[in-house]
């Protein structure tokens, strides 16, 4: 069967002027290094967790990636054109996340990318057609701790495309694309992207709690191992 290339139409919601994600990540890493140098210069090499300006850094990539995947997967569905638009799968969650302390306060920083596979399901116009389904995907790039979710100051980079339009007609296709959201930023209420944004806000709130829990678990495991060896 010949391949139907019309199913792979691209809908790109990114601007040529967008900063390079790798360059932005490098800038953030340099900022952290500069912060560390300033703290070490002001406090000396004997800084500890009780010092006012002590600085500590830790890797929390695994915790952040798993939490992000869990949160986005729970995005509420959206009703559109007598059908339902839903998040089917969250995949390719990549990037870095870490913690550091300044003046006794734990801060989190991250730079992550992920892909959302979405489905649109509706009933055919007659009994013989039955349930219908179309699929697409949305890549969210450069989601960082500096990303603004509720204003246009620092949006993430979004790229959307259809994977399989099925029997979707053009008018319904346009309605689904509008219901997906994208431009303008911030996401318009009632779109699937707005649902995803709400989940990203939950991620931002929950990451400190999950990181603290993971640190406590590792501490307890180390203590248990030390007691077993004693």
C-alpha cells in the first residue's frame, strides 16, 4: 500500500528568533558556576550546611524526569467537535535537573524536553463507520525553571504534527488543531495545551517535595547499610 504523506503534515509553533536550547542551558550552567564561586569567595572553603551562605548541589534527574512524566500523563481531556482530545502517552522525557542551596534555602533548576502523543476520538457519521481515531504528537522543548507558564515573557518551544489523521475531514481537523493550543502564549483556557500547563505547575510545586523524599530515602538506606556492616 503506498504511503499517504498527507498524514505527516507539520504544524510548527516555534519562531526563528527562539534562543538555542543548548545555548540557554550552557548559560544556566555558567550562572550556577559563578554563583558557586561567589559563595566560596565570601565564605571560604569551610562552609557547611549551617553557614548562612553555604552552597550545595545535587543531581535529581531521575526524580524530575519520572515526576514530569507522571504529571503530564494526567492532563485532563478536552471535548471538541463531538469528540475527545486526550494525552495518550508521555515519552522521550530528557534533560537535566539539580538542586543547590543559597542562604540555607534549597533551590531547584531544570532544563527538560518531552513529547506528548495525543489522540482525537469521535464517532463516525453512521453506524457502519463506528468509532474513529486520529493521532498526533507535540514536542515541548526548553521547559526550564525560568519558563513562564502564565505570561508570554519566556515561553517553551512547541512543535506539533499529525501522525495519522485517519478519516478526519478538514473542518474537524481545523477544530482539533485549535483545541490543541499553541500560539499565542500563554495557552488559551480550554485547550489541551492549557491542561498540560496545569500539570507543569503541579510538577513545579511537587519537585521539591519529591526531591526531599528521595534524599531522605537515600540517607536511611546509607544508615541501614552502615548498621548492617557494624
